[in-house]
C-alpha cells in the first residue's frame, strides 16, 4: 500500500521498517465452508490439535482463521506455525508475532552479530513498543526457518471477509477512523479507549471502574451503525465476549484456562481445557516491553 495515501490518526506510532506489514487482506470463503476463528494459541500446540479434533476440522472443506499471537510463552511456538501452515490456516498479526517478525527482519538485514549489546534498543523510529536486542522474543526469531518466517510475516493486520460481513483483528479497531488509516500498533495492542477516544493497551475499564476509559468494543457497538462483526483475540483477562458485533475469542489458554474457536456462520462456540504456562493464572504481567 502506498503510505502517502494514508491519513494516520494523531496518536499513530511509527511502523517499524522491519515489520514488513500487510495492512488489509480480503478473503472470500466458499459458500458451503465452515469458517472457524480460533483465539490466541501462544505456542500451545497440543491444545490447538485437541480443539481441531473437537470441531472435526476438515482441511478440504473448512477454513481456520487464527486471531494472532500464535507464538511465545507456550512450549511449541514453531510447531504452531508449522501446523497452521500445514492446514493453510489464515491469520492476522498479533503483538507477539510482530515482535518476532521485526527482530528477525533486523537480523535478516544486518546479521545476528549486529544485535548487541543486549540492553541496546533496536533502531526502528518512534514505535509503540521499542525492542531491546536481548528481548525474550529473540530466541523464537532466530529459531524460525525461512518458511516459518514467510508464513508469519504474511499474516495481515486486518482480514476483511465481506461476504460474511466480518473482520478479524488481534486487538481491536478504532471505530472513529476508516479501515486503511488504522494505527497498526493500536490494532494489535488496544483494549480500551481513553478519555480522548484514543486506543490504549490499558485495562482500566476492567480493573478501575472509576476510570473514564471504556472498552473498545463498547465504543464500537455504540458508534458503528453497520452490521459488520469484528472478531478479535488478545484480551484474555476478559475472556470470551459474544456481543452482537464484537466477538472476543481469547479465553486464556496460556494461563491454564480454555482455547476457543467460534464458527462464523452458526455462531457455535467450541472450547478445550488448557495446561497453561507453569500454572500462571492471569495476564496482568504484560505491562512491559517483553509482553
């Protein structure tokens, strides 16, 4: 996309030159296809396979869409990427995927020897989440094969599905601006809208009831008048959200809760239990640059 045609909002962050980001892809599933949207897998390959078995996923007829954060924290990030590729799964880019892609993109250009010292920040401009060369995502970035990287980097920011009146993102959508002008960092990271109607990563609308913040889905359902439904992940602390036009499917698998998928045409929800990451029960540790 020609960046000169964009009109980013005043709060927009720089897009890393190593992000290699596609902003919007349009997809049209077959009329008889079941279309499943699966929440954040975070490297939990066993649970992913269990959920695929539960829904009796048929690769020749069904469609799988992943809401981002395929990787990080769980035991088999690369296995999840390779399973998704094997199934021809569609995906959108999550905030953890983005970190790994940027780190690998820098390494591809300059080599691993340029990624030091560990406490030095990688030069990317005024990005929303500066990364140090010692960031916890580096290990996955270096372990990925070329095929792994090519699959992950092809996941767009937004997947638009016009014939089902649906869109899929990782974090959310700013309802007050048009689709192509969305700030990529915000789409991957937002949870709330602040008092200035700007997206924020904070969860004050959940954790601080006196805050003026509202969840982005509240703003979306109040402001947007079309019948288009947005499916999203990212917000594990709130869990499943089955509002009329905003469907949240991150049910905290990596925190020992559930992995979830919803079928778009029937609205049927499927879930399996998850082992979780060392018994960790919540995601409130994510207010740092390694999240």
